[in-house]
C-alpha cells in the first residue's frame, strides 16, 4: 500500500527538523555505527533525511551512507575520513 505524502514542513519547521535530527543521527551513528528508521518511506521524508545525512557527514567529517527503500531508510557511518579533511573534535 502506498502512503500519502504528509503535509510539507514550513521553512522554520524544516530548519528545526534538520538541526535536531542531525544531532540525534550523529549521536546514534557515533554510538552504534548504523541505524534504521522504518517510518521514512515517502519521497519527501527520504529527501529530508538525505539532507540530514549530508549535514551529519559534514559535522563528523566522515561519510554517511544511506539506503532507501519502500520500508524505510538505513544510515551507516563509514570509518574513513572524507579525503582532505581532519577529524572532528567530537569524533571518537
């Protein structure tokens, strides 16, 4: 069954979402290495979380791999640094 796209965020809601979810995802990835979110199954939600993953990658200065499907989205923190960048102070 295809899910309907939820009401889009306002610009303020999206900015708050990206900041708070980036902090959460960075913490999860540093603690566990990967995480899966089952409710991320619409194109709009996946685009929002892709933006979060890109932000987390920049924050941690490490690659974050995302895999999307109709059942959710998986995020994985790669152990190697992004070429040409030094490790972040918050990276273990």
